[in-house]
C-alpha cells in the first residue's frame, strides 16, 4: 500500500484501524468478542484525547476522526459527529471530496458516510475494494442497537450482532449497507491540506 492523496499516510491509518477491529473469523470463534466496544462518547476529554484511554471505546464518527488524524488529514483528533463530517464535506469539498456518482469505485482510505433526514447517520473507512465482485471491505464502529436499520441487511452479515469495531466485507457496493442504504450514502476521499479549518 502506498501513500495517496498528496502525502496522506493511508497505510498508517489502515494499520491502526486493523489493530482495533475484529473479523468474521473472530466472531465465529466468539460472537461476543470485540476489542473496542461501541460507545457514543460525548465527553471532549476522552473523545479527542490522543491516549489509550481515548481509544477504549469508540463510536463510528470518533473512529473516523481518529483515522483522519492518523493519516495526517488533521493535526489533532477533531470533534465531528456524522452530521459534522457531512456538513464539513459540503462546505469544504477540497478537504473531503464527495463522490455522488453510483459508478464511483471506492479507493482504500476513502470513507463512506450516511446522512439521515434527521442529520445524523453512520460512517466508516474503506480498507479494500474488489472490482471483480464489486464488494467493499470496511472497518467501522457499529452497534445494531444504534443502527437497527442494518438488521437483515442483504450484504452479508446475517447472524452476526455487531457492537464494536469490526472489519467486514460487504458483498454489495450497491447493497443496503452502502450505496443503496435507505439514507443518503456516498463515498468521500480525504485530501491533505496545510491547514484544516472547521469553522461553520
């Protein structure tokens, strides 16, 4: 894996994500095993702390913000929930390049982002894409209590109950977890700039 997007260290970010995530094989052995449990953290001191305690539990947007800091997109861990990530991409497409075409094939290091009508949603990082099968492997922090709409998803996780950081192969890029989600879903490419400005 090489550096992409003008010097962002995608490999460092993916390597870090991989240390946190459990896989299908892990859950086949122990369905309740999660290295990093899902928790919606609203405490600034832990949500943005660049310490081990800050990574003990993660929600989806905190995981992505930490990933963005690891690759050099931002100097610090930004406090952005999914609505904040979406709003930032809309206002600053040079920071997070939105791909609205359903023909777009995601690159390693891209993020996906759902947007619900309420403004909130879900997000994760693309760690592999297989063009021959059109399948997408992601690492994301997810709780099916938080996102019940993914139950019964037709992309290949039937029988597994997610409640933390997971590495998962979604068998359909156009499946209901990704581009055909009932919420608006797009892939975004992070781009390196000298200064990240999150003013609204």
